[in-house]
C-alpha cells in the first residue's frame, strides 16, 4: 500500500496559463535506496531518475509504463527507472569503483558514451514508442527541460532534490496563452521558484501538505490543486511472473540450464531480487 508521503499532485495557477506538478517520495524512496549500497553523492542522480519517471508515468493515457534508461561505459554503467500508469515505481543505478564519480561530474562524465532512452510501453497494444533524450546539460533535469521544450513545444523548468530520506520535485510548464494572461507571469513564477523551491523541496517534511509547500513558494498566487495520486513501490516479489517467463523460454532450455548449474537462478536487476528453482521446482512448472 502506498504511503500518504509518497504521492504526486498537479496544480494550475488560476490567473496564469501555467501548470505544474509536485512529486514527493518518502518510504518508497527509502525502499529503493535500501536495495543497494548507494554512496551519498549518487543519491541526487538516482532521485532525478525516480522523480522524472513518476512525472512521465503519471501522464500516461493508457495502461503501460514509462521507462528511462542509460547504458554506457563510464563510471555509471547503467541507470534505469520505470513507472506504470498506476504509479508503481522502480529505480536503480549500477556504479563502478568508488572514486570514479562524485559531485561536480556532468552526465557526460558519468555515462561517457551513454545513450538516454525514454520508452513508453502500451500494455493494451503490446507496442512501445522509444525516443532518445540528448545528454545536453550538466544534470538529468536540465536534459529533460530541453527535451520537453522541443518534444512538447512547452517551455519547462524542473527542480529535483534528493537525500537519503526523501525526494522532492517540482515541474512548471508555460502553456500557450500564458503571455496573453500576463506577459511577465512566466518570468516571475520561474524567478520565485528558483529562489525558494529548492530549499523547500530539500527540507520540507514528507508529511507536510503539498498545498502548504506551494503556498510557501508562491505566496502571491492563487493555485488550484488537483487530486493527489499515490506512488507505490513497484518491487514486490512476483514468482508468478518469473514462472511465466521460464515457461515462455521452454522446457528444453530451462532443463539444460538446470543440468549445467544444478539450479536455475533468475536475478531481477532493478529490484535486486533473486529467484532460485531446483529440479523439483522446474518439474512442477512444466507439469503443472
């Protein structure tokens, strides 16, 4: 069950054509961090992956998931986060030896020749759409600001703050009639957010209402909040899914693996779960 501390919530400025969304993660984030030993200077990057995945997943119009993934040959060989339409979140980083990364490194330093892909999976049609997000920017948030600007033609500003306990994120987007409503509104809102939002995202208690956070950051604006959406941990163990995968591979292949290794092991890389099947388990899978 999702915690009240794990949620995302959309909002709109009543007198401006500007929309926004907040992500706040507490227990779900701590569960993600607990599955591997992450050094403190990688938590910000991992938090950016998690928050962006929630932002994109919450906008899906069909059952499925949004997947962010980078694979390369730099200090971080793999980074992935995915979030379903009903906001089941998973995220992980796979780092090399300590000391090869750290604060002050750009995405190009961390991922070297890495390629950032955004994949939208549609569970209804079994199809997926993939686009490449250029690694243009020092941080992942900067990359996605530029990506949203180009792909959606919507000027975007994004802030994410993460530590060992919480993740907070705020996205603002300028809609087409913003300048008609108030020619200086977008510039003003960005300036106010840049001054106040990072501190509130980083220090605000996870149980603090998002309405209070927005009132503190934008005290002069009338903001309408939409219904919050709970975020849940997507890493529950599911032996049924693994069994279905093994059946799909076929009995001959699974029994060959069993004969070679004495056991069939399946490792869930993102959630860091391992599933083990002995001879009796394999027989039960294919005879049941």
